[in-house]
C-alpha cells in the first residue's frame, strides 16, 4: 500500500501560516488568559490555520528546503503576529493603567488581587476596569476582527516581507503615547473630584486643627470615588467602543507601513 506523503514545500507553507495565526490569536482577550488551557489555544490556532491554509497558499512564497531560510521566515511570521498583538493590547493596558491610577488615589494602594490573565498582582480597580473592557470587547463581537485580520494580513503583508525601517515603529510610538492619554482620560473624573476632596480636607485641617483628617480621608475618598465611578460607568462603553473601532484601522495602517 502506497502512503501519500505531504510535500515538504506544502508542509513548510502550513507551518508559516500556523506561526502567524498562533501569534495573532495569542493577543485575543480570554484566549490569551492563563485560565485557558494551552491545549485549547494551540488547538484553536491549529484549526484556524488548517481552515485558512488553502486560501493562503497563493499568497505565500515558495520556500525551498533550507533550514536557515525557513527559520528566518518563521521568526518573521511570529514577529508580525506579536506586533499585531501589541497593537491590540495597548487599549487594555490603558484601561488597566487608568484603573491603577484610580485605585492608588482612592486609597487602595495596598489592596491588590491576583490577576489570572497576567499572573501578576493588580489593584482592585485595575482588575475591575479590565473585566469591564473585556466584556465590552466580547459584547461588540470585536474578537471577529482578529480572524479577518489574519486573512487580510497575507494579502497586504505576505510572508517574508517584514520591514521595520518604515513608519511602523513611529506608529507604535504614537499608539503607546495615545495609551497614556486614554488612561488619563478614563481616570480624569475621579481624579478631579479627589483633588477637590483633598483640597477641602486641607482647608478643614487648617480651620479645625483637632480634626483627624487622615482617618477622615480614607472613607471620604473611597465613597466619592465609588460614587463618581457609578455615575460615569455608562460613558465607559462609548469611549471603549470608539477605541476598539479604531483598532481595526490601526491594524491596516500597520500593515501598509511594514
């Protein structure tokens, strides 16, 4: 009985497709969580690559059996996926950083909890903001963008064509700067009210020296912060949906600059 073997060129092309797919899927929230078993993540990436492989064949170059050349192209594919993951993670990093600022200012500096997604200690407000952002991301079905980006990435950026000497690095720097601007914007209402609260407590401390302002500031700042967060929580979906809408456009801008 003859055994039909897969040609080595076709197997190499599939590995190129699989390397980019697994790097991009690793950036999707919930999927990149440590709570998701590695078998599930690898299986999802393998299934996606297997489904997209027939469509991607005509956009991939013919790689001959050369270990050095194939290894370089594999590193190139993984790097493209990691760069796209970095672009998508900036929004969630901004939300988490804004929650950290709020938590420190309202008195939760020492109240940290374990984040299973990053396996790190995060403040309570940072974890709360991150969960809200993930729920909005999934509710808007924005995780579908990643699958569309995988298909379009081979059309706009075939394997082996990565070029970081263009405007891709400045674009990443601009997006990183926008991340800090977004974090400050999300935390601005709470920070403004806490600034006024601290100013009032400072005046009370000068008028009534016997008043224990230090003990009074903790429940007052926590109460004001929670009240402001509750009143402005309905604005968060609109702000994040606007940022998520620009994420897809940033992907394609990034492709054209590579």
